[in-house]
C-alpha cells in the first residue's frame, strides 16, 4: 500500500507540488480581488521571491527559514513602492503599474548576470517538500478564514461591494488597499521561493504576463466568495491540462477563455459558497 | 553621435506616441483600459505581412487594408466583450479583466497558428533608401513613422475639436448618459472610437514592423509597457499628452542607451511611470484622473 | 453659530463653468432635524457629497462640531460621527442584514489583526458585543426578523431601513439622509417619519434632503432652501412654505402647485 503511494507520489511529484504552489498564488490573487482591486503583480512578486531565495541559497548558503522570510520581505517592499502612490488613484493605475512591474522585472532578470540572464538559475537544492508547501497553504487558508469572519473581513467585502459606502462607514480605504497588496506580494513571494526549492531551476519566462494572467484565471474560475474558491480554481486549472491532453497544448488559450467567460457570464465563479463574516454566533 | 542618438530617440518616441494614441483615445473616451490593444498592434503587422507575402500586395495597399481590417476586429471585440459589461454597468475592473483574458486568448491563438519565430516582410516591401544630413542617417520608413505620428495627432485633434462627431465623442467621454439624452448615438460613436483605435494600433504595428522588420505575435505585448508609461505620463485620454510623453520617453531612452547602458533602456519607461505616479499622477495633461475620496 | 454641529461657510463647488453650489452658508443645530430642499439640480446632493467627504470644494469651508473638516477624507469624517445614506440605496447586497449593520460599526468594534488571527478572548468578546448591539439596532428600525437574510433580497422599504440601521451603527452625531422617502408609499413614509423622530429622540442630529413636502414639513425643525446652487430661504417649515421666493423656485412643478394652493401634499 505504501509502496503504491510512494510510486504515485514520485511520478506525479511536480504536479502535486504545483497544486500547492498554485493554491498559494491563487490566494495571493484572492486577497486583492477580495477588496475589489486588481493587481497583476503576483507573477512578478513570485519571481522576486524565487530569485531572492535562489540567490540567497546558492550564493550565501543562508539558512532556509531566513531565505523564506527574505523571499516575502523583498516583494513586500516592491509592493509598497508600487502601491503607495496608487492608493488615492483609481484602481486602473494599480492594475497598469503591476503589469508594468512584471514586464520590467522580466527584463531585469533577463539582462542581469547576477540572475543568470535568460537561462535563469539552476542547481537550487531541494529544501522544500510536500509538508512545507501544503502546510503553508493550509496556514494561509486558515488565516484567511479567520480574517474573513471578523471586522476586517467585513470591511474587505464592503469595499468590494461599494467602496464609497464603505468609506462612509469609517473603513480606511488606503490602508486596506496597501495591506492587501503587501500580503498578496508576501504570499506570492513565498510561493516563488518554495517553487524554486522544489524545481531546482528557475528562469525569467516563468514570471511574465502569461503567468500573471493565469493566476487571475484561478481566482476568477473558483470565485471569490470565500478563500476556498480560488484554491479550487487553481486545483482545477492545474489538473485539467494533465487530464485532457489537447488542453495541455492550448493551456493559455483556455485560461484566457476562462477569464472572458467568467467575467461575462459567471461573475461568482464555480464555488457558490460565500463565507460568513461574523466572528461569533449571530 | 549625439545627434544620431537624438534623432533615433525622436523616431522611437514617435513610435511610442503613435502606439499610445489609440490606447489613450480608447481610455479617454470609452473609459476603459482595453488591454487587447497590444493585440491590434500585432494583428496589424501580421495581416500586412500576409498581404504582402501571399497576395504580393504593395505595401501602400497592404497598410491601409491591414489597418482597416484590424479596426473592424477591434469593433467586434468591443461589441462582444465590452458592450455587455457597459450595459450591466459593471465596475471598470471587470473590463480590465475581460480584456486581459481576451489578450491571453488571442496571443496564444496567434502563437498556436503562426508560431513564435520572427517573421520578416518580403524584401520587395521594404524601402531601404535613407537620407543623410551630416552625420545623421534617417531611413524612409523611419520618416514615415514620425510623419504618420504627427499627422495622426493633428487629424485627431482636428476631429475632436472641429467636427460634430468630435463633439459627440467628447460628450460621450464626459458622461455617456447625458450624451445619450442629447441625441448622441452612443453605440455608433463607441464603435467608431473602437475602430479608430484599432486602426491606429495596427498602423503603429505595421510601420514599426516595417522599420525593424521583426514580426512575431507577442510584439504588441512588448509595446504595451511603453504604452502604459506614455499614457500615464501624458495623461489618460489626452492626445497631445500621448505625443509629447512619447517623444520624451523616446529621447530619454536614446540618451540612456547612449550614455549609460543600453540594457537599462527599457527600464526607463517604467521608472518614469513610477515617478509620475508618485509626483504627478494625472500626468502632463491629464484631468482629474484621481477618482477616489 | 457657536455650538452648531455642522456649519457650511460660503461653500462653492464648480463643475466646469457651472457653479453647482454657489457660496452657500448655513448651520445645523444639534439634536434637530434640518431639511435641505430645492428643485432638481439645486445643488443639494452636491452639498451632501461635499459634507460627507466625496469631492472637492472650490471655495468655502465645512465645519463639524466647530472643527474645519475640509481636508478630511470620508472615513475620517465617519469615524468622528458623521454618517450618511444615499439617494440610490447602497446597502451591501451580498452581505446579510446583520453583516451590513456590523459593517456599520467598523469604527467602533475592537479586534486588530493579531487578536483576530489568534481568536483571543478580546476578539470574541468584541464580536459578541457588536452582534448584541446590532440586534438592538435592527430591533429599533424594525428589521429584527430579517437579520440572516441577504440584504439584496429585502424589499425596497426595508433596504432603506437597513441603510439607516447601518448608518446608525456607526454611532453618529450627525446623520445625512439623501431622499430617504424616495420611492415609498404613504404607509412606508409614515413609518419612516416615526423612525426618524425616534432617532432624533436618541440624540442624533438629522440633515435631510427630500422632495416630499409632507415629509419635510412634518419632520423638520428648520429648513434651508436652495435654488441654482444658492440659498434662497431659511426658516421654519411654516414660514418657508409660504415664502414667495420658494414658491417661485418650485414654479411649474407639482410641488410648487401644492405649495401655492397652501395645501399639504398628499
């Protein structure tokens, strides 16, 4: 029995890792969408986290916990720099600035010797595994559920529904926007670091426009009524191309189509459950 | 050396301006950041490429043909994706997301059918002649770019300020509901603006494609970052802003490439964008883009 | 003027070349019901928007409890006790009635991130207290039975009550109500008048915009009349009703006819 499980886990190793990593990325998208914002920086933040962690491990041999912390801190700083000026501007600016960030980082990674240029970095030791990845995912989910069922969660949903009305109730809009962006960056950075340390190899192309939009498709497919929605979306969109061969080649086409269909016809996504927002029995 | 750099800068600047014109028009009037705009850039170039290659059409015919075809594609996309959202009064981020999805979808489709290899115009289509003034060398296609950019700006400004259609467009940009009440055929004007944006994007794609003679499906995407920078620096929705910001960006990039390092060239736009957001978010000519309380 | 809970001083707002609000000054005494009326386009909603922190004035000042609040963003005004309902009802449709009211308490419920994540006793206590208080408020407005329902599923009149409940939850000293009786039938309007009077009895100052003259005349202690962005009259309901300039402003409208006839609307 255990041998079977062992073999199974081995053959599908990277797929199972991907489920966890993409789940984390979906959550990083969720936190921003949950307040009614659109940030497309998740892939860029992931790239920052991945490269930071890979470089710290490869060049400095830093202890892994420190590496993980750094891989969250660096994207957080980037989020602050990009996010702070857009706080009082229309949401469009944030969306554009984050797309721009992705492109610029990709160019930076490709052109820099430090990051291995277009070939990326390889030989990253395998320091993460199932336990770590899925524990992070579980912890993140739990944290989101706890926050959703609280005053903060109510403020977030209020902002998403009607920002002006939410402001009129005392919700400090800029603070929430910036916090959501920073949390999103940290989660994506963590996902990037974990991914780097199970894949042994990272390259700039993994963190470009395609990746950013794919992450969006996870969240839109699953729905953002609860933190579980985007994770379900990530699971489906990670597994589907494996199960349906033709889908694999047209994966990107499919993701794009998902977004279009979700926005036009399924604004609530697949997971119909809406998490309640009270922290005690109402 | 400096003179050539400056001239090159003006040429790339005109390129960016030409690209940004349709983009900013779409944003300024239709109040939507249509991210499929980059696709129009690529589509225009690709259609022109196939027209010259398979139908041996001279470039003077292929160009307008490709531009018009792309304009029509833009109208279809607007009608399929954006009009339903407008009707539902969906939040503007919904338009952003749907055009994002469409962008991914269309690029991937194009790549699937055409491949990612760089394609080139047949030699017959390219005019290699150039003029030389002193130490500066400018090719005919480069002059065409600059000329087209300026002509388009003048035409657009004339349209917007001097014609009834322009008035209708500006009314629509101010307030679609009031415009409708005043008799503006919102649907028609919207489609017209989409059409013009599409043709502008395509024209930019064709001219730039001709200039660098390197065409592949994702070329539009590379331009988009520059496009964002230009429209934000120039001011969302402002035509003069697009031209001036484009020229500034081109010149700064040229100077960076010449005097600092050419690898940082592409980062200049993004840097300017962030600086603009920090210190003057409305851009050079923008009006009250700050929407929030 | 001293002790006024709200004061507008020479407030001017221009859109392009047009002055939507033109040098308007008035003040609202605490624990009164103050009406702001005028024909359509008179600048009432614009004034409301400015008072609640949406938009920027070109000239003049707004004072709340004696403090100039011109630069305060809306959330800061809300935290200091200024609440507002909107002309088109803006309840949070996807959230339940209870959650809407709890959202209203945002500024007054405890529970930082740490306490929330660790589910500390302080968090639980704060949530329970908030829910208790929310129940009281829902009872006060008459929505106690609907607390678990999705806000968007409520009938129109109840959504209006919910919006008021939510505004009340923020513990306001001044509540701005933008056409609260819009779209209501006579019996709903009567209940609303009753609710607002009870609100006043609780010590909340009310500033209302309304077109329903019966509503205004029965509720308000004092009325300011705007036309084309300017103040044209300000007095008690009885005096305002028979003021010739007010009647003239409403000339040609149904309200004007009724005013002129000296009859009560409805």
